[in-house]
C-alpha cells in the first residue's frame, strides 16, 4: 500500500510505514509492500494517530 503525507505537512509517511514489516520510504511518500491481514487494524490505528 502507498501512503502519502498531506500536502500541507509532507512528513511522517516513512515513520508510519516503518512500524510494519516491509514498510519504508520517504517522509512525504512511503509504503508497505505486504501488510499481513492481522495487522490491518494496527495500521489503521497508527495512520489515524499520525494523520488525525
């Protein structure tokens, strides 16, 4: 999956994605190559906290 930081705050996408296996990228644009289905809820929670 791809994660893009908001245009008004192009930061944090990399830190969010690196919390999960196969995640990484740049501050404004990052991604997770293969998110295990049992970690989807954890990703949604982390995403909501990173970008309220």
